[in-house]
C-alpha cells in the first residue's frame, strides 16, 4: 500500500530490536492497536511497515539490503526504545534508526516539521518501553539532534519497571495509573499531526509553483507525473488573453489542472477509479476464495495437512466469512483450545512439535479461552511466570483443554518435571489430584557412579526387595554376586573395572537389572514409577495422543537406531517435558508381571512401536538396553492401590498362527449357526434427517434388533453427488466405540468415511451392542478373551451387522448387490468373522486389522473363520503397529484369507496404529472402483 504522499513507500516505519518482541509479542500488539487507532483518525488507510522477523544483530560492517532503504522512505519513523535499542552494533540502530534520520534529513520535508501552531516536530517519534540509562539517553539525543521526548509505555510499581500492556487497563491500581489506551491515542495523534503538517506543506509548495517558470518548475516538480506535466504545457499553449494577439514573453500561467472548477471533477474521477479498483480486487479475491480456496482447503484436509488447511481457511474467511461451505470447512480444519494455569497470568509460548529451534512465538497469557488452532496437530509449549519454574511440554489440539500447575522457583525437586495427574488404566480415568514428579532425563552414568562409589552395592538398606530368581529366593550375597561388570566389579554389565567408558558422563546408565534400578531409586529418595505413572508421564492418558504421538516423537527420538546418545541430545519431549521416553534405553517400572517386571519405552535398537506398549523382562535381566528413570510421589498413600498391581501381560509368541489350522468345515458350520436369528418384522422408523452437511444427508433410523427387545440404531449417510441406488459400505469401528456415548461427536461418525461419501457412495454406521448410544456399560472390553461373555457379545455384534443389512434390503435407494464391510482396528479384527458368515457382502476392507493375541473359545476365534472369506479383501496396516504385530498377527491373517490371491491385497506403511488419510483414500476408492464399478453421478444441467 503506497504512502499518503507520492514518492514515499510507507507512512510509518516501525523500528525495534527483535528480542523486544520475541518472547511476549509486545511490539506486535502495539502495532495492531496503533493501526486500529489510526483507522479512526484518517479517512484513508495508513500504511505501516512492520517486519515481524527483523534481522537483528547485523553488524555495522555488513551491507544493508537496498530494499530496506526503499522501505525507509517513510513519513514517520517510530523506534521502540528499550534498554537494548540504543546499541550502535545492532541492526535496528545502525540500519533503521540512523538510516532513516539520514534519508529524512535530505528529502523535500527534512527531518523536522513545522506544525500549524508554530511548534516544531521531529519525524522520529520515539516510543519508550523501559527507563533508560543516562548513557543511552545521551546517545539517542546526540544522534537525533535534540531532546528525547518519547511517548512512554512503562508500567511502574515498587520493584517493577516493565512494558505497559493493554491488559493493564483492566485493573486501575492508583489515580495516577497510566492507561495503555491513552498512550496509544497520544502516538496516533502525534502521527496525525506530523502527517497533516507534511501534507499542508506540500499543498503550500504546490501553490507557490504556479509562479515558477516552466523549466525550473519541471525540475522542482519531480513528484508530479509526466501526464500531469503534459496537461500543464498543453493548457499553457492554448491559453490566450482576449486583448493579445500573441502570447506574452513573460508572465504567469495557471494550468487548468489546478483551477477549482477542474480539481473537483478530477478528484471525483480519481475517487471513483480507486473505488472501482478496490471493488474489482475484492471481487477477484471473493472468486478465488469460492472457486479455488474452498477446494484447496478440502484437498489439504484430505491430505492431513491440517496446519496449511487451517491457515488457508483463515485467509478465505476475510473474503467470504458468511459462506456456509466455508463455515463447514472451518469447523473441520479448526478447533478451539483453552489453556489454564494455577496460578493464572502466566505467559504461554507455542510452536509446532517438530520445531526444535530457539524461537518461541508468544500466544498470550493465561487463562486463554478458546484460541483457534488447527485440528489434530501436535504442538510443544513453554509456560513462564516470574517467580515460578518454567514448564515445558507438548499436547495435541484434539485435547480441548491444556491445564498445568506452576511451582514456585525451587519447589520442584532438581532434575524432575511435574506430571499433572495420573492415568488410572484400570478405571480408564484421568485423576488430576494424584500428580507426581518424574525424572526429566534417564539416570546417567555419572549419577549411578556416585551411588556405586558411596557403597551402594554394599549397603543393605537400599536393597529392600526380596531376590527371586527362577522361583527361588536368593540371599543378599547370592544376588549381589550376579550384579557385576565385565571385570567382576560391582556395577552395570556394560561397565569395566567399576567405571563407565570415558566421555560418557551424560549417557544413560545401561545394563542394570530391575533390582539395581530399585536400589538406586531408594538411595536417591525416590521410587521407580509404576507402569501407569510412566504412561502418565508420556501423556498416554488421552487416546488420541497414545494412537498418534508415535509419528511425531519417533523422528526426534533415539529409537530404531544404531547406538546410544547422551540424555537430552534428542529433542523429543513428552507431554510433561520429559526427554528420551521413546528409546535410548528401556526403562524399568515398579510393577511385577507374569515374567518378571514391566519395562517401557524401548531401547535405541528396538522397533519404534515398542514405545507404545508395555513389555516385561525377568527382574535379573541385565541386557545392555536396560536403564531407568525415577519418580517421586507427593502422597503415596493417596495413590490408588491398583497403580502397584500385578500386571498380566500376554506375550506375542503366545500364539504362533503360522502353525495353527482352522477347524474342519463341519465344525465351522456349527460355529456359523450361532449367528442365525429369526427374520422378524423390523418396525423401522426414520427418527431424524440432517440436511446440514454439504456433501451428504444423514438419516438416523431405528429398528428391532435380532435378540431380546432391543432397538437397533443406525446412521445412514447418503451422497448428494450421485443418484440411487447407491453402492454402500457398512462401518465397524475401533474399540473406543465402547467408551464413547455418541457416534456423531467423534471420529467414528460419518466423517470417518467422508471420502467414500464424496465418491458418490453411501455409508452405514450401525450402533452395535454396548457402543455409542447403546453404551450402558454392559460391555467393558472388546478384547477376544477366553470367556463365554465375550462369545455372547460377539454373537450380538454379528447379528447387529446382519440386521442392518436386513434394513438396507427394504430401501430402494441402496444397491443391495454392492455392499461392503469396512472395519477399523477392532472392526478390522472382526473382519475375519463377519464377512465369513454374512454372504450378502461383496467387498471386504480392513484398516489396521489382524489376529488378536489372545485365545478365546474356538467358536469365537478368528482363525476358524478367516479362511472362509471368499470376497475381494483389502488390508491396510502399519509396519510398527503395537496393536497388530506385522509378523505374528497381520501377515498370518492375510495368508489365511480364503479369497483368491488375485483378489486380496495387503498394503504396509511406515506407521504405527495409524494410516494416513491420503493412502486410505487412494487404495479404498481404487478397490471400490475395481469391484463395484462406476458410480451414477449426478450431472448438472
């Protein structure tokens, strides 16, 4: 945007030191408020140059970019004067402040402007945000050639001298309290006075030019356009006085260009022209937003590029804010996050989780209510408050509230971080009142060496647990004889001569048994964390974090790598600021298990999926990958006893599916018959019809279940872009459906298959027994347990699925010959059973499925069904999935599918229990196109 006066780039140039905006965004806030105030004072829009990322620190010996000199051609320069601004070696001082003074001193107005009241004003308008040292004041005044007369934005109390902020106006603490809004007004008034004086001076100069001869006038009117000069000359030639036959040799001419009767039409013409340009520009942007922006937002969302989709939606909102389709896109790509701290008024800094730089953009001060964020995105944060410990951590925007307790400086035990709660794995609840501390880093060689040197291996007081090996109790001496290094000295198995390798002070200690880790914890006045507390320290208390953290944390962690690294070298942090929880060394937990003790996190050479699940090792195991970190409980007596429970873990080699065989056909038929039911009246009813989505219509229907007096519920989503009868997929969700109460408010609703709906196909979402709206807490788990209750539940789930097809058969708008099964996770596992017994299906799609690790009764076991599947089957799986191990559960499942080899496909991706949307879209739609054929799309006339 050009300046109000031709020949200048901007009206205002903001000069500041980067560090004065880096942490709390003070300058950004000032500029935004100043712009708003100026908008109320000028009819025209004031242009302000404000570079939010100035190249602070460039030395005076460096060459200044020529483009900066152009930007410095401004009417007014506002330097933000802090304690560090007056520094001759800083970029802002040398190449902005001094450079502006030099340029302004030599232009047509000069550095100092005469005001209408006769006073003199400097075009440098300083804003002071700190009290300055006398030396800084002297330097400023000698450079500016006058007395420092700033507008002060300084908040002062006893012992306090900081920048004044807008929020300080909320509480008036004294009659003399300086108001931020008043100071903003002072700056705006001063800017207006200076600019109006400059425009007045320009008008006076133009008036005087009427009396200047042609050639000299041309030299002085460099700011006039060539067209203006041409008009002047033409009018001078045509103007003849009535009593003259010839033009005078000398005389004064006044171009018609400047006559009042010509100026008014000219100004009107220019105003109309400018308005037309602005209108056309706005309309072009509206067309872009509707024709291109909305499609691009959708594409970015489908590719799970949520941040870019969110940013683009924000840009489009400036032009089509009331557009219904945009509103839908905004609700998909954006969410609102609340950030709370105890105590409040803490500064929050925020950036992408993958950003490990030192830059921390400031987003506000707590409490922050409803800040807009991209959906499903991980961020890392820093929270600061004077007098309190700084808090680091991470979160995902699917968690709508981030809450952190702050501790005064010195209250947190050294080297530890606070975990704001406890994830009760038994009750599946997050208990905020049971917060605890956990080591920020894994215990290092140097720390462990202190324990060894102080007689840790000799002092019985540190070894408080019974030594049990292979079911036999050992004495202290018998046990300690096994805890030796490579040379027979007491210490970790990886040490020699009682010491660790030179230069590895900060490497994690490794090669220790559970007993050694527990003894060190006792020595340090701490404890080994329970498995639940370890999970809490990561942030696994929220399902969307547990299932999605892997792809974010693995690239920044030392896992699935070649060697150990010092603690904290890698930049991955947990939700509560702990380092190296994924990889480097495995970490012992306190819980006893069926094969020793729980160990978590994985080592540097473990597959990455190991991070997402607990493992177990014998308590005497001293593998080189074994290390630990400690915990500290504020009140151990209040912690639920289940935290210290015995944990029964199944082992992945418990079932070797490659060696198992399905039951004979005759037996299978018996098992299959358990899913039969009487085809009674449905008594179907359409309860609701939702027309608000742009791409589909949702109907909520109910009908009689195949058992008892239950009523089934199903949501039927019908595409808008195709004509019936519709091809249709029937959805079976993941196990979280047992916890949720409402299908439409989570990821298992129509949004899960939105890409299918957009392809012109219908999607059906049955509400299975014990899930969503039918969740009456009768079903606690989806695991294939060895229990009759699980078998009874399975029968109901399969009957619910088949009963839904009974209903679809009554609908003329559904192509009953083109129905498909779409199972996700839990549904992917049941994709071994349902398509084997339900013969009305034509396609089977399994996303993150496979065999279960348990052994249910044979009539409920997937292995006895999977080979009876004969329809085309597509499987999409993650290589590092901790729920479905690729080698032991996925590949055997795929190989046993009875479908001909040409009609089944297994796609494996570099991911955990998660498949990127773009891969699902590509593979699923291609599979449907191949086996269902083309869709009957609607064609607009």
